[in-house]
C-alpha cells in the first residue's frame, strides 16, 4: 500500500511504478472486485487523503468537479443551482448513506461499466475528463474515455483528476431515471439520462444516454436524438421517437433481466426523462 501526501507525489510514484498498480479512493467498487477475485492488485495506491481533488467549482462557463468529490458532496446544500437537480435524482437511487458518502465521481467514471449511474448523465452533459501524469495533462470527452467494459483511455502512469461540463444554458435541463429490483441500493436494469433544450416550444437540442444502448457500457442514442431535433415535444413526437429508439437498441439478456424486458423498460425510462425535462422547463406538463 502506498499513500501519497499530495498529487505531485502520486504522479511521481506512478511514473516509476506502473505494473500491477491499482488506485483506490474509498473502495466502494474495487474492494468488491478484489473479494470476487476479479482483480489482484500487486500495489494499492490510496488516494483518499488527496483533499486537493475534492471540489465543485464554477469557472469560465464550466462546472468542474474534482475526482475525489463524493456523491454526497456533489448534492450538498450550496451546489451550483437547482437546475442541476439531475445529480440529486442520481443520488436518490445511487445507494444508501454509506455508499453516497464514500463513492467518488472519479471512481464512478473509471469503473467504466453499465452499473455506473453518473456516466449517462455526463454523456448528455457533454462532459470531459482531465487526466494527468508526471509529464503531461490530457483532456478527453467522457464518450471517448470509456472504451469498453472496465476499459478506459487512462494510461498506467495517469490519474483522473477532474470532470467538467459546460454550464446549462437558459432553456435547457437534464433528467435521470433508473429501474432495478428495488427502489434503493439498485444495480440498474436500465438507467437513462436526457438533456433537453427548447426554443419557442420546439426541441432545439436533445441528448439521450442509457447504461446500455448497443453494448455493455453507457452510450448515447444518437439516431433518436437526430429524429427529435426540431420537433414539438408532444405525444406524437414521443411515439415516433420511441419507435426509432426500438430500432436503435441492440440489447441482450443476462442473469438479471431478459432482452425483451430491458428493451421495454428502456423505452419507458426514455419517455419519463423527456417528460420530466419538459416539465422542468415549462412548469407544466407538455407531454401528457
């Protein structure tokens, strides 16, 4: 176990010790994987003391979130504005108090699986991550950062230090829904995040992401997005978009749920999030 005192010491360590090194913040994901013998670290690097990576900032039109910011800190009173209530929607079904007090934003992204609730939200917010090594810094979109299940663009000598996204513009909002076996402490069958921007009651822009669209990592439903742009958010539009979505989805069965059920629930959560977005923006139900 190596416990760096600051980011500089961490980066120097990673520059000279790469093979078999696993980074751990509070361990809500990694400890379980170690217990199941899915990973066997040679060296654990404890990041939990790096207070410099715990922050939420508003700067130059961007929201910047430090990698070690916990879910509970992300939704604490004083967080930017009510228009970012999507993070409270995530936290409501993310887990119990012990989980949301320990799970970190950076850890959720780096876990890179369909179980990670923040990934669909960051996808629709056009978020990017900032990764750093001892010699350079890189900025990568979240969409490009997650390459496959449990696989990211992070190099052995790098650490994710920040996630950022553009502030929501006037007339735009975001919503999140999640469905699993229970109402809390859920590993999702389906989760969905939707970003919506309206102009004169028409859809100027929309971005939709699920924990699974055509694979086993969170992805956007880009064909459905294209169909919705420029349309009025009414029931006919919603029905047409759902049909496009059904054709875009390439889901599979697993030990949790069947392909048929997952497809049905995916369409339902999409409709819920789009309705939620229109209600947030208008203050009334546009889709009924």
